[in-house]
C-alpha cells in the first residue's frame, strides 16, 4: 500500500513540477485570432510538406479552410527542394560523404491580401557518409534522413508561424 501511495505521490509531484515550469505540448500557433481559419496551398500539387503541415495543424486544433475564399490566412508553399552535394571523396575519386539539404520557400497573407510573411525560407541540413559497398543500406539511410528532415522543416515552418504578429501594421513586418 505504501508503494502505491508513494508512486502516486511521485506522479502528482512530477505533474505539478512540469506544469509549474511552463512546459507544455506544442500545438497550433496561438497568435491567430480565435476562430480564424488557415488555408495551405502549394504550387506543386504533389507537395508532401503541404499535406503534412495541413494534417499536423488540423490535429493541433487550428481550423483549416477548405478553400482560399473561406480562409482568414493563406500559407502558400512556393518551392520545395531536396538537394544532395558531395562534401568529400575517397582515394578513388568516389563520393565518401554527402550533404543533404531540404528547403521550402513560403509566404503568408491575410484575407485582405496583406502580406504577413514574404518568401520566407526554411532549410534543414544533414550529413550522410557514403560507402559504395553498402548501396542498399545507405540508400535506405538517406530515405530515412529525408523523412526526418521533412518533419524538422515542417516544425520550423510552424515555429515561424507562431512568431508572426498578425496585428502589426504592414510597414513594421520583417520579410
């Protein structure tokens, strides 16, 4: 009985400490007025980032508009790129290490057409050591790294959305 009581006490104390220190789960951006809807579009109709971003924000509780006409704010992803560049080569002149780069260029406008964020860019970089004797496993490692990079890129876009001051006059905005 004492063990159960002490475990409950530890759980409650932990919960009190976590809530007291300001820790909380990350959710939808709170800077948009309550009830406002966001519409996410991409110039590339097969945009993985736009689909995942829409799903995450919707699950976090931000109302999503079905069309840009219904939306109070419009997030447009202009360009998504995935690049790979050689960082180092081995003695035979083959690539030994690559740098993987995933980028997105995006803008945010309100329903009146005022630009809140213009051509913001988010980039994620990772290194991938390459071994031509392990092509299959290294290819799978690259695929997994790309998925992780896409998730981090989406997280960076959401963080940037949180910092938009939707009430500031247009001339005070940083682009």
